[in-house]
C-alpha cells in the first residue's frame, strides 16, 4: 500500500506502532519495522539517555528497517533531561521522532537541522493545525477511543478524521480504535494516510508484557476501559481493574480532587510491575477501546500482514462491488 506516510517514512505499509511507556522496547519496535510498519521506541521507558542509546543500538541489531523514537513531554515531579534524550536520538542517526504532550516547538530546530521527521500526537484539530504551523511533518490525530490521554473534548475519530482531511495540508495518521483491516480501510477512506496502533500491538507475541496481560486483553470487551483523572482535566483511558475503580471512587467524592490522594495508586512503577509480573491489580495500565476487537495474540508480522490484506480486500472488492 502506498500513501504519503509510506513514502515520507520509507516503510512498506501505512501502519505505525505508537510510543508506549514500558512497552516500546527494541523487541516490539524491531518486530513492527520488520513487518513493514514503523516501530517506535519509547525514550522515557529507558532510565537515562545513555540507556536509550543502548536500546537504539539493540534495535539496530534486530532490524535494518526504519524505526523511530517517542518523546512524551509532560510536567513531572522529578525533572526529565529532555534535551539529553533528544541529543542521543540525533547523535544515533534515527530519522523519525514521535512527540506527544506539550508543544514540541522548542525542540524542532535541532530535530530539523538533523534531518529528522517529526510526528506529533494531537487530540484536537486546533492542536493539529498548530503542529502543522510550527513545522511538524506529520500529525497523529488521536480520537476519544484511544488509550492514554484522549484530551478533554471527547470527539471520536468519525468526526476528527474528516475534519483533519479538510483542514490539514500535511499527512496525518489516525490513532485510537484501530486494530484490523476494516479500521485501516475506514481511516484511508476518511482521508488519513495511515493508522497508529498502540493497544493492538501490546497483544502480540513480541510485546514485552506478561502473557496474563495479553490474555486479559483478548478476554476483555470494548466496555472494559475507564476514564480516570477527569476531575483534574488530565483524562486518561486505562483498563478497568480494581485500582482504576478506586481512583474513580476518590474522584467521585464531593469537593476538589487532590492528585496527592491518587498518587499512591497510579505510580508509574506499579504499571511497569504489572506488565512484568502479570499481577492485574498491581496498578493502572493504559488500554484503548480497541480491546473489544482483540481476540488473539499473533506475531507482529502476522498482524500487520492480516490488516493490510483485509484492507486491500475491502478496497479492491467490497467497495467497488457497490458501485453501479
């Protein structure tokens, strides 16, 4: 399949594996890239810039295909040396960076000077237009269905994607709710140049998460996610387990919610331990509504090939058959 995304990024299929904390490691990233999509390492999964340099080296040993690095820029209790992480990416020769969170404009001059393509994740059209204006090469348009932070507008991709197609000049990815060939065909029909998948790639054989986590995703339905941090206007979509339920109960109390009341439940280290041990009640973990479409745990190569084949069948046979 050929789109503006495949041509710009040098990949065979218009399928991108978005950055995921604790999950975007060399094993998964290289597998997606070897399957013809774009794998993305998550910079802040690594404890230091030096560790990121080593992870990039490991990924290069596993694939000779393009891959990128995600850098999510968010307020943190402990300062993060973002510039040092970016210096590692630039010096490593990686040519694709996915940014998320805060405006990446301060970092664009250095990235552009190094010939790096920048993909910025946005949850609204106004943010996508801003990303285009400041010089991002691609935007990833995240609908309300997505895992992690869907923004505060609660607009689904059925509306966001046609709006993006009308108003953006740069290529864009559809993100949130995608996990099969129907989704890819629909995204292309609505004007996107490809899809970005996170949750679906977690349920693959190469994903570095415990088998019990993967099986939970297979067993779950589209109703098994929860929106936490709504009272803080920092909404996050996570899997609905007992810990997420405790967070919701605290947020439902009268009066203002204090993050300090939630912090012991939602520490990032607990999410990492959940992925490593398979203890499904250890902490909160991001999951999109697409879990309702997950019913197996294939290899990345099998998954990407299946999605492309399904989309091609729809585009070549089902839709033309409807025309007079």
